[in-house]
C-alpha cells in the first residue's frame, strides 16, 4: 500500500518512490517511444501516490501547453479545460516554475472557471509540478484526487522528485529521439521559450504585474490577433512601448 487512508499515515512510501525514479532513469529511449513511456510512467505515479489520476502537459511549438498523457477520461478533461481556457493550476506551475497545490479545486478562487467546469467531475485536490527541459519549464506533471485535502508533505516531495525524473527523461529524448513528433515539438517550444520569457519580463516591469498575469496578457493578445505567441512576443520586444497600452 503506497498511500495511507488513515489519520497520521504517510501517503508515499519512499522506497516505492525510489523504485519509480530508478525505473525512469533506466529507460533507454533509443529503443522506446517517448509517448508510451510517459503513459506508463503516469500510471505508475497514480499507483504510487494512491491518487485518482495523473496527466502530463507539454508545451507545443508555440509554448502553449497541450495534454499528451492522461490515465483516465477525467484527467484528460482536467487538462483539456486548461488547454482551452489558458488558465489553471497546471499552467500556473509552468509559468511560475514552481509546485502548485490545491486541496480543493472546486473551492479555489485562483481558477474559478476551471473549478466550475469540473464541478462534479471528480477532481478536488491537485498537485502540479513543473517539468523542465534545458533548465526551463516546458510542461507539468499533474496528479489529482477525487477527494479534497489529500496531500501531505510526502506527496509534495514525491511530486517534485517525479517531475525531476520526467525532466531527465525529456533531456534524454531530445538527445536520442530526433525526428520523433513529440520531441521535435518540445525542441521548437524550447527555442521559442527565450523570446516569450523576455516579453513576459518586459510586461512585468512595465505593467507591474506578476509572471502569470504577464503571460496571460501575452497569450490573450496572441489569441485576439490569431498569431503565434512567439511572434507577438518578438514584436513587443522590437517595439517596446513605454506604457504597453492595450496589454
């Protein structure tokens, strides 16, 4: 039993966690498809943490998060809602490059749109952990539970450790899986990430907003113009309006 359901129980067994980390570290991606490895690892994370489901979102070549793996239809719906709206805990964890936790998504006022969309769907508590590529956040590992208030310190530690293992997996994939559709998508996203981060920094300084708000404004402008985020970011940095009016 990897997760206790009783008061005072430690949810994640450290030995079981280490077993998954070792297994991910031993994967030879030259011989295995990245998407299948991510699917299998997601299922293992769900079992380890005794959670209801797990999903993975990775940036596309416009640095917009898309879901690439989900252990069940509810996990897929959780990720689709965030993909469609551009807001949510998994997106915030990537933009801010930090662990994002909610003990009850349906009552969390940070993402009311997502909470309403998932009301009654069986998503209550959630952990989003950033997955990195080349030292930059490129996606998120998302673990959810149908019950509120489920996460303890061992869960948070496990999510961080597992996200680091997924990050190492992506680094290996970029080295040995050139030509793989998902790997090529990640490489383009990484290439565009620099200009987008610079534009986000410019908006933060000019408008006095935080990272998440700056990124959302950039993405909203791109949507309104039906243009790639990277193109809008490049133009903003070239023009550098003093007040960033309209942003």
